[in-house]
């Protein structure tokens, strides 16, 4: 990785993918017991990280890395997931930088919007994403549940 805080794209053979997995598990751990159903990060493996880097994109900042985001093309938008910033690096604008990367990548691919999902219980995430320009456009219910479990948020790129 890099130490100058410039976002770089990680490839399937990037040596730091193990650290990416650790960062996601560490930063998503606070959700344990707070969200239902449990986070999909529990199903994340090195093989899935390599597939994401190959079929979609993974962008990281820092040498450990300090922050990451997954980008996946969907039919009408670029989908963001697994946005994670290490606890000791929060408040430095790293999430904003990664969203800016996503905006550039979306435009380069011809998309006019970014989209993400955030769990209904994580109200602080709703506020963070709203601050980054995302607006709620829908609700999702995981299979087997009879209540809203996630909010879909979208940022238009005009």
C-alpha cells in the first residue's frame, strides 16, 4: 500500500488483502449484537476479496490500509460497500476521499449515481452518508424478516 494517503486500486494479488479483511472485521465489529441479521462481513473470505478485486474494485488508502471501499457496477449505478475506516484514522476525511474515488469511477463508467445500503439500526451511518450527499430512496427487508432491515441510499452525479 502507500503511506501518502492517496487512494489506490487493489488488485486480486495485492499483498495487503489480508489486512483489508482484518480492517473490515475490526471496523464492523461494533455492529455485532446491534444489527439483525448479522453483517455479511462474517461471510467475507480471502477468495471473496480476490473476486471483488477482479470483478469489481477495491480501493484503499494508507499502508495497512487505513481505509477501504468496494465498488461494484450495477445496471444503473456504481454500488459502494464495505466502506471502512480504521478507528485511529477517523475524522481525517478518508471516507470522503473514497466516495470521491467512487464518483470518479462511476462517471468514467458512464453511471450517473452511486448507491449503497446501510442497516436500519445504524443511524450514525445514515447521518454520515447524508453528509456525504446520499439520500434515502428505499427500504429493504432481508429474506425471512417482516420488517425493514436496510435503507438504500443514492447520490446523484449530475
